[in-house]
């Protein structure tokens, strides 16, 4: 029993072949090129993205040296594009989840934000796919394309799946990131679509995460496509967060904190999102609460671009060479701020600079700022749950930073458990594909028996922890006060 998992991410496409014990047979990463950053615009070339999917899958199968049984596909969630259904040809660029240009859409719908959040579980914000779909249709399609029934604007998974196996579908976890899905009905909401001016007849069919979709030959051999799930929910599943109250945070391009809510789509009172964690063919649906820091790995890449560090390893090399940040705080809002403030106009900042501030203090402040913003998300989740988290499971490349992980434990006051695999998302995708191909139970090897490679425990007192977080939050609030909008906790801009 072998499975190919495709994890189509923001900066790369990863393809992993797992064996029958879900050990990694091979892992291929194909970096994504063709990205464009221009003010609020963050775009990708969809054909280069597709090429990365095909190349990663083909190279992984070649490296595996043996046949696989099925393939699963993970996706970025909120990235959208316009394309032609008859041919699969893209007609727009891919507008990435970090893109903020749909703020014009959310601004005009601000009087309907409460109703939209009640329907979808999501605060009204440009981060989500529904506003992007509306904006792309209005701004990137010609007048002729807007009325052409063959032209659709969807989340990127629908386009990738159509090219893979000819189906026009999206899974429930991805659909729940659009603001167009009714969380209770698990179906497209006509009321929400009317607000955005979106024609639901042109949106894909919503299916379960372990559905069998068809056959693909994109990677060479004929393979059934039997699992689809959005990236962060895949990581939640892979890390064994299957009980309400268990949480994980993935530190990648952004940081994404998800907490299992069980079978009830409880709406957050702290400005967090509620969405589908996974919907299965047997009728079981699990929900999750989530919050996000939009620029984490992206902030570290920015430090490289401006020459403050030479590589991500410098976060620890420089940051740990000094005892503290010397009063410098970093606000990692380089692409706006999400939960719990929801200010798309916010910008990043260094505060507390002095003539004694050096590169070491600035780099340390970046690591500490990332951990502090995640700590605010955890505090919001704990308030919603009415109890503290027992631990936080973490994955992603940035978990290799001792500086950030130790600061995370210090600010949370609880243990931080580092996941032993570098590809949690791919593992969750593989689990859904196995379940879809072999039936319920085949995926359990994914979540059974894993042990943390490293556990970081708090090393400061509660009083010090509260003081550290309060100081950083004061710097955040001062920075937000200068943004284009003045945020209110839990209220989307």
C-alpha cells in the first residue's frame, strides 16, 4: 500500500510517497516561481504552479521506484483564479491568499458582516476566498468574460482537480474558507452569494474530503484521486488533533493555529474563524477554530531580501547571540493582520529602536514578535474554549528555530511539542486519500503513535510571561492605531 500526496503550497509544491506504515519513501519539493508582489497585490503564474504540481508528482513517482495505489491533493485554501472550464485554460493570474485588493469588496459589505459571519463562520476580510472571487470577477475579467458561462472564478483546488481528472469539485474544508458555505447545511449559501454578487451555478460541487473523484494520468501511470483537503486542516488531522480542544500551529509562509471544535460549528466570540476541519463520506463532520499570522516565513524571507540576514539559520545565530532585543519589538503585519484584529490595512513595524540597536536585536525581535502574535491567537482560543490548552503541537520549517519555539513556550505558559515530520500537511492529505481508496480505518496509521522530536517548556514565571506579552501587545496596538483603519478586537475591517 503506497500513496502519493501532493501538497500544493504558497512557495513550493511538495510531493511525498508514503508506504503502508506511512513512512516517507521519497519527498520532492519544487519551488514556485512566477510570483509577483506589488503593494497589496500578491499573484502567482497559474501555469507555472500547475507545472510544479506535475513535475513534483512525476519526480516523486520516479524516485519511489514502485507503483502507488492512489493520490491525494492538498491546496492553499484561499487562493483563487479565473479559468475556462472547457479547456482548463487560466484567464487570470492566481490571486494569492495574502493579496489584499479585495478590501474594496469587504468595505462595501461591512454592514452585512455579522450576517455573513453567522452564515459562514468567517469574519468579513480580504483574506478569505469569497471577496477575492468577487474582486477577480469585477477587475480581472473582461466584460465579455464576466457573462461567458464557460469562464469561472474559483479556489485554485477546483482548477487543479479539473486538470488532474476532469472533475469540477471542491472539498468541504476548502469551501468553508470562501465565506460562501453555510456551515450548518454544508452547502453553498444563496444569501451569502447574493451579497458578493457571485453566481453559485458557476461554483464547483462540494464533496467530502475522502471522496473518490476520478482517474489522473498527469503523473504518468493511471491513478485514482481519492482525497482532497485544505492544507491547514490536513496538518491538524496528521498531528492527531482529533478531540475537541486539541490544537496545532503550522509555521510556514504564515503561522496557522487550528483547534478542533468537534461536531459543532461554534462561532468564536474572540474574532477567530470557524470552518470545516474535515467532512467524511460516512457523514461525520468535524469543525475547527483558527487564527493566522499572515507573514512568518514570509517575514524571514523579507529579512533576507533586505540583507539583514543571509539565511533563516541567522534567526538563531544572531538572535541568540544577545540576551534580549534591547527594547525593540517587531510587528509581523507585513500583509495586514488577521485574527483577532482583522485589519487588512495594517503594516509591519519595528518599535523601540535606539542608537544601540543592532542587527542582532532586530533579528531577535522578529523571532519574538512571531511568537507573540501566535500567543495572542492562543489566548483568544482559550477564552472561547473557557480553558487553557494543555499543549500546542507545532510543525513547519520554522520549528527548527530554538529562539522562536522557546519564546513560544514562554509566552504560552505551556509545552510546545515539535512534530517529528517535516510534511504534516502531506501526511494529512495521504490519510484522506487512503481512507477514500481503502475505506475507513486505513488512515489511522497517520495519527497513531507519533512522538514529539523536541518539547519546549516555559522557562519564565507567570508574572514575567504576562509582562512580556503585555509589552508586545502595547507595541502592536500603537502600530495598528496608525494603519488605514482603526481595528476593534473581533470586528473585521
